[in-house]
C-alpha cells in the first residue's frame, strides 16, 4: 500500500500534534514538571510501559527494566523461549527483565542490554561478536 499525500500530511500533523498534547497536559496538570510517578506518566498521551520505564530508569534513577522488541529477541534467544510481537507485554517477561536488571548499576545494564540487542543480537545475529555466546541457547539450537 502506498501512502497518499493526504495520508502523509496526516501523519506529519500527528507527529506535531502528539507532542503538543503531551506538553499541554504536562503544563496544565503537572505545573510544567514531567511527572516522576508511573501512573502519572502513563496518563500522558502516547506514553506506555517502555517510555515510562525508560524515563524512570534513565532520568529519575529508579530501577526499572527497559524492554523493547530487540531486548525480547535477545532474551528469547539467550534463554531459548519463543517470542512474538506481543511477548514484550507479557507479565512473565517483564518479571524476568526486572529480575535481570541489576540493582546498583541498572542504568548501565539497561543501556548495555539495549545496545547489545540492537547492535549484535539483530534479526541476523552477530553471534561470534556477542559476549554472551558461550552461555546462549541460540547458537546451540542452530547447529
């Protein structure tokens, strides 16, 4: 399906509209300060668990797992479980990610796992370059 000029214009308007709505809500309901509580963050338009956890972990300094589709792929390959586009929303996966997120160095862990998942454990993984390859289930199952 190709996008018409009207659809493209609508998408561009939406890209502009959503941040404006978020800024307006932060200004009106939170006196201009981005909230530091999960429930308040989740009340903002377009903010879901990934954005909320990333903000709380990386900016506020609270231990929160950051799970995107790349991280799901890495965990799935490492531990040997099946995954799909909805796995990142599963309670058991979020509990696993929380348990794996190191207490004292959670920011470093989150940055590292996001980078490793995006740069090494890609759709076509670079297993020889991976520091986890000796303990990973994926190379063993591929043989």
